[in-house]
């Protein structure tokens, strides 16, 4: 009854598909893909038809998932300590020690709280007969929870009546469960989300989960180990003790002292701090020993061995070429099975024998004979198609889909009441990973028909609610982020003021003064030798290869802002996203006349962003970093355009107001560099009186500036309006 009502009302989301996708776009819900050596941000294709799982059915899944993850945690604890499961002959020794995910460096280490797999991503499919099968266990850095979490929030706002009429279990507790798991294992200190950087494929998720959990988003260079303790370095060089690291980079790159010595994205000494019990790492290093595709074969035996229970969930029938009997079965039936390379992930290294010709099957058979430990083979499970709206036709079509369920373990083990349903974009294709071109849809877990609580009261009280977003203070901003804040202020101001000042010049050209754009170009140190005004417009507004264009300024504003999601919030970041979308769309439409005044929307986006910053609960000093950059840029631009002294006086007073918020604080070197450059230009522009006023700022800023190595100044923090400009 409930399910049929849910399916009926869920169809209403189909008509709102474009609105939802637009909201996902403006909030930067993306994943990254490397193609031909270049990084591309892409929207994760979203489908509005949710997967619906009935309450009783999910309860069975929940019990099976808890059971499985508890057994896997017990296995990890065992093989890195007593190794009893090996001694008892349940898992052969050679399978454990030949696993690429087994790291002797963590042998004998019991993580804080005794938890190895704090976050498990369990990949399941539902067969055509309705049975659920586990295809993979992901215990290292499983990703994807942020996408349905964000999508549900949009769905709920776009169609609130639907969620009043259909009782879907709330999925908003993921961030709370994650933070509770982190707090449970913390050794004392702040919590950080460790990201390898802006150009990681899952960077959106890193930043979003840092925002939602109130953890500090950190990059490897922001952390250091001293006396076997991990510290976070703020922009002034002060150390803050770290108690728990939610790491989003692979074991091999985690610590160059302990793992891959060539890693440039790790934290030297991190493993020593971990082994000493001074920091917790979520998920624990070495977890790959349990989610090796070959170890998957033994999970049902683990459940019986550690828990004394029969497995609730099904393993796909699996064959191990390392075993002579299984090897013969695989080689005889290679055209019927799916072969998986245990070293690959993300849908890579998966081959369906039926898709190979005779020669290819022979070559694969030879590889299996040569390296039997490298492969497993499984029966092909004919799993269910789900309805998907075809992006081209708008028609509902069937597509293969799996489900990544998330299991979080801290003091207790919880299964998230949602999940990432991924679907293939190709009819009949059974590989659904986003890296292979697939999309995602929300997963609705229906509430029980009774009004009883979904969770027993005892479990609810163990998950205390945390504030929706914890306040990020300036003291937890790194040196690089301090620069990002400053340059964000400058680039947003540059886009805004140059656009606003452009329109009067545009009007003069339209009034038959064909050369009226040349004074404007001269004021900005832009070339004046364009053949005509249309060529100037194309270059000034839309040319992404021109570092002086408005589009380039907005791109640079975005590149600075996207790293600051936890500090700014997704709500405010969307205005920069909107500006980027507006200018990019206009450029792709070849900048026709109707687009010119549409770019006023970009200026409005900047105004909305600044207003949001002012009215946010962010640390006032953090706000000041942005607005000092903004008003320095405004003074520069106003003096270029020879704006009235009253306008300059107002900009100067605003600069003074925000500078006073920073009294006594150390300041980034970029403040000094920016002022120095501006002071050198003002006499040439006829503003000696302004030089006197600004020198006081320079003396103050210089006395508190923090010098940094030149290598820390990246491309995100470089103005390019003038070749000599800092």
C-alpha cells in the first residue's frame, strides 16, 4: 500500500527533473574525471525516479549488512594480531599475505576504539527473483554518500508535499553518524577530513562532508607530525592537535616514510603517530586486506567463524583460480562467467566472457593460468532493471542498477537509511560505475506502516544530534586558504566592477561612437588594437584563454571559492557557481547581443554572495580576509576609471572597517604585496592623497605579515590584469 503510493507520487519528480539538475549544478555536485591527462569536472548525472525499498525488505538488508561488516571488522582485527583464522585453516595463509591490501606496517596495531572499517560501502544488486546479492565490500575509502544526501535535500524542497504524503525514512542523519563515529575513536583534538587536493575525482564529497560534519578540510601540506603526534597548521603557523583523520587518499600515498616513498601527497610520519595511538585514521590503514576481491570468497566463512551465525546476505557464486578445482571450472566456462582482476576498482578490470571472441578468451585463459591469484570468476547475476528517464527522449527506459549501502561503525554499527543507487547509461550494460559513464538516483527506504519509531529508542540516544554546520573559525584556516579568501575577494570584485563599468561604454558604442571602448580598454591595461567592438566584447567578456577577461576572473574566483566550501557553506558557494554557469553559457552561445545585458546576472550573483557572507555566522575575521581583498581591488579599479573622490572615500572607509577587525592578528603576505603594488601605481594615476592614507595600512600590514615560501603561491592566487601585478 505504502509502496504503491510512493511510486505514484514519485512520478511527480520526473516533471521536476530539470529543476533538480539545475539545483545540483548550481551547488557544484560534481565528480572529476581524468581524460587524456586532463582533469574535467562533470555533473554526476541524476535520475529523478527513486529506487524504492519497502520497510520490511530493508530491515532484512540492514541485519545482513551489520552482520557482514561486524565479521569483516573482526577479520581485520584478527589478521593484524593473532591470525587465528589462518591458524584454524579457514582462510589460507597465502591469500592473506599476497593481498595487495595487506600492509605488514600496521601489523600489531589495534586502532582506537578497536574499529577498522568505520565506513563500509557495500555494493549490492537485486536479482530478478528479488534476492539481494553482495558483489563487493569497500572498506578503504568508499565514496558516494554525499550525492543522494544532497539530492534528497533538493527533492524535499522542490516537492515538500510528496514527503508529507509518503513516509520515507529520513536520510539526513548520515553526517551525524559519521561525526559520531569519528568522535568515538578520536584520541583528543580536532577532526579533519584529509583530501589529496582540489583535483581529486571526489573532491566535492570531501569538502561537502567536511562542511556537514563540522570537521576541518585539510590537505597534506596542512598537517605535520611532531613527537609522534599529528598537528594541523593554521595560516599563522600555530599547531592544533588532531585526534581523528577521515582520510580520502589511498594507503600507498598516506605516509611516504611508511608506504610509497615517492608519494608527494602524504603526511610524513603519520603512520608513526597512528601506531603510537595518538591519532585515529578513518578508515584504518590496511583495510584493503579485507576488501580484496579474492577475500570476498571467504566472507561467508568469516561470518560463521567469528559470529557463529549463518550469513543473511548472499555472496555471488565465486570461483578462485588459485584452487585447482575452481581453476578448471573457470577455464572450461570462461565464456559464461564474469572475470574480475582483483587489483582493479571503479568498474575497471571486469570482463564478461560472453563479450570476448575466441582469441580474446584464449588470451584471458593464459593470463589466469599465469597469475591465478590475480583473478576471480563469478556467475553472472541477472539483476533487475530500474526505470530511468532517458535524457534525450524524456521517455522512461530500463537500465541496470546496483546499490551502494553505507554502514557506519563507532560505538555502535548503523546502516544508513538510504544509499547510492547507480545506473548504467547504456541499455543492458551491467557496469554502472560513475567512472564508466553511469548516473545516480536517490534511494527511498520506506518507513514502517506503524507509527513506532524506526530505530529502538536506545539506539537513537547513542547518536546525539550535532549542529547542522559547525562554525569554522579563522584559527583553523590554513595559509593557503587565507590566500584563497583574499583572492576570492579580489576576483569577485574585479568581475563585478568591470562589468558594471562596461555598460556605459557599451551604450556609447551603440550610440555610434565606435571607438568608445578604447578608453575602457586603456583603463584596464587591455589591448586597444581590436578590429571592431564585437571582437573586443568576445575577448573581454568571454575568452577563457584571455587571462584579463571577465570569464577568467570568475573562473579564478570559483577556483578559490570551491576549496572554501566548509568555511563559506554550500549555500553561499552556489552564487559563484551560478556566475560561472552564466558566463560559460553565454560564451557558448557566441555572445549575441541579447547576452550582453544578461551578464548583469553575474553582477547580481556577486552582490548576493557578498551579502550572504556579511549575514553568515562565519568568523568575523574570516569575513574580513575576503573584504580586505575586495576593497583593495575596488580602490585599484576605481582609480583606473577615475571615479569620483566620494566613491573612493567610501571604498577606503570600508577597507578601514574590515582592517580594524584584524587588529592584532597575523596577516598573509598577499596583503602587503597587494598594497605595495597599488601604492606604486597611484601617483601615476594622480592620487597622491590616497597614497598617504594607504601607507598607514601598509605599515600595519607589513609589521604583521607572515612570510611564506614562493612555492606556496599557486595559480589560484595570481591576478593577471597586468603582467607586473601581484
